């Protein structure tokens, strides 16, 4: 299935936001562990105002959140930009059960010498 167009328009229907992030830009030292042992990274999608998209059809960028303790010490620290997000425009099918995924790039195969931050 071809990727549908993109938009940024508020709606009373389900909105599909496709996001792509560069895992190598995540700051591992900012990860945190939950009480159950899961490891998390806080990230935020900074969206453009309704109706606006950038030149590539993206409605915003994805940023890794700065941990509160670091921000209290230095309010100039900014999280890395990890990627972007685009609202998929499925037309009349918005809100129906659909598969919004699409394969892009090549599959990642981990190796013993990979340098991913986790």
C-alpha cells in the first residue's frame, strides 16, 4: 500500500501520526528505569499549529526530553532532535481499522559490535 498524503488538521476522528526517530541520537545517560525494570526515554512531539506542515509534509519534530535534574542545573540544555512526525491522511477511511505502517529502508540486524546507545 502506498503511503497516503500528509496533513495537520484537528478532527473528531482518529488521527494517525507516523513517527521516525534516529535511535543513535538518543542520550543513553538520560534513560530511566521504572519500578518494574523497564527502561524508558521521555520524548516529545513538538507540533506545528493546526493546518501547518513543513516543506516535507511533517507536522512536527521529535525531541528527547531533558531530565528535570539536568534542566534545573542548566536551563540552556536542549534535548537532541530525534526525527519527525507526519499525520497520515487516509481520506474517508480515517478512524476505521487500517494498517498505517509502511516498510521503509532496510531491516536492522544487530551485531555484537553495534554502537546503538542501549
